C-alpha cells in the first residue's frame, strides 16, 4: 500500500473519488484513464470568460440577420472539443452522458420546434450553441465537483469585478456609458466596467454578491466581506434596477433558507403551488389592473409595448415561431407585423417567459418551466445534502436567474450570462443531490463550506 500523500486539483486529499455523505465531490474515474482536470478547469474558465465578453462579439449587423459571429461560435466549438478531450471518452464513452434527462427533454422540445420554425437554419444554429454550452457546463460540474466548480466561478467573478473597477477609474470613457451612445441617453454615467452594457455588469455583480455571501466555509472573513462590498458598490453604480431588486430579494430568500429543513418540503412545495394557483385565479378574475399596465406605454421603461406584441403573436401562434426564430432573423421576424416604431428595433422581448412562449410555444414554455425550474427546486428543497449555507447559495442564485427573466430575456437563450449561471446552478444542484456516500475531499481556504480540518500546509497523508 502506497502511503505517499497525493495532491488533488484544489488542495489535498486522497484523489477525485473522495467525498462525504451528501457532499458532491468529483465523479469517480476508472484507474489508468484519469480525466484531465487541469484542462477541464481551463476550458470551464474560458467558457465563463467568453460568456461574459460575448455581448461585445454579438452586437453586429450580421447577428441581427441571424448570421451570427464566427469568432464567438468558433470559441464555443473549441471549448466543447477541448472539454471532450479532457474527459477522454475513448476510455469510457459514458463520460459524455453528463446532462440529466429533464434538461435533455427540454432541449428535445426545442429541437422539435425547429420543424415548424420560420427560420430553421438560424434556429438550429442557435439551438446547437445552446446545447454545447449546457453540455460543457454539466460536464465541468460532473467531473470537477461542487467545491472546485464554485471555487473557479468565484475567482472568475472576483477578477472580472477588479478589472471593471480598474477600467472605470483608469479608462472612464470605456468603463462608463458616455453621452455619445445615442441609442439610450438614460445610460449616460452608468458604470459598465469591462462589459458591453450596464445590465450585464449588474448581473455579474449580483452573482458575486450571492456566491460570496453564502457558503463561506474556510474562506477568510476579510475576503468574503471585501468581495461582497466591492460587488455591492459596483452594482449600485450600474443603476441596474432589475439586478439590484432581484439580488436583494434572492439574498433574503437565501438567508431564510438557512433555517429550512428538508422535512418541511411537502408543506413548502404545497404552499408554493397554492400561491401560484391563487395568483393565477386572481389575475384571470381581476385582470383590469394588469391589463392597464400593458396599456401604459411608460410602464417598465416601455417594455410593455414589446410584451404586448409578444402576447398577441403567441395567441395567434400557440406553437410559436420555432426555437430562436423570432428576434434577429432579418425581415422574416414577426415583430414587423405585430409592432411599429422603436419596438421593431429591439433585439429581445425583455421577458424570458414571453420570449420562450413566442418561440417554442405555450406547451414548450410549460415543459421548460417544469423541467428547468420546478424539477431542480424540488430536488433542492427535498435534499438533506443541500441544506444550510450550501443550499442557501444555490437557491439564491437560481431565484435570481429565474426572477431576472421578468424584465430581461435569458431563459434557454444560448450563452447569455444568466442562462449559463442558471445551468451552472442546476448542475450544482444535480451534483449535490445525487452525491453518493463518500468522504469529502479536502479543499483550499477559498472553497465553499465543509468541516474544518487541521492545516497540513498543502499535504495530507493518505
């Protein structure tokens, strides 16, 4: 028996197969055919970076017609291929089967909708990009494990935040929206840092707040407080109202979740269902206030005019226009028949649920909500392994991603940062709640919550 200590990717321990009861360590790897964790981690970080900087590559005339951006597409193809190389599927092809069945079914309906798409070529390319990103996220989480994935994500968020501060103060003409941006004068003075738009910067800051606020583990308190303070400060300066409000609400729910126990799951799930039913009945019976909001052109900064067009189109076409086949497809876009004025110049519906209904139809929207929203929440609420600070962080991030779709569109939308973070959270929930009974791998001080161990200066005896 070899008693020499072995190092793992994020710290010390006895290898990738270790874990504790309810702890989601990396998946077991057959002897002699290890997954290349270093390469997998690098591709995961590259994907997060490309996701954050992607909007700079998509605001082009070609993308507005559905042609896309070849550099961005090539980047994701390269990331997907390198992820496959890291998994070494020739040793075990089952390593490629990382996406859980509910998410695969949601993608399956999106693929089916291509059959009646008004722009099948554009829709299929966008679905392929969506599927590649989702698969890459689940593959990374499956083999890196919960601790390593969260650790890497936190570092990426922190680095992007620090770089954004540097750009704001050193190059304000780049880091702050300027007066020459004629497309929206209201943005003047809003911080955006290294990102294309203040709303993207606001979402990144919100994720940093939620991921550093919960599940501290052995992270130094000064680092946690400092990261949260930096993120909150930048978030306020973006004046991104959606991110500000939703982040605050998600943080409160996360804090409340720390008092939650899985034995209350039936009561809580039942209460949520009853609340949704009562709300739906109320809206249908007393719909005058909600109808008046849609008629108010100043409500939600004009978004209601866009929503009105989407609702009317969905009523006329209950199966939708096909995945990814409503916005940015050139003159074939239905928006030209259902709206006029400035509305025909927008590139999204500013509501993820209405955008989905208008593309994959009402049945598709219901299916996606059941598989992408309800299923992960049920697993999270019903799992003992996802209790406490760990569950609080997962719940807070997921609530933020879903609620953010009330005024912005990201649900099942390719590589938008909200979509990627939603899939990352679902993958983490899946990893935590499906973990077998194993010993927990040791981690560095920056990783999430696990029981404290004596310091061994980076080496632990096997």
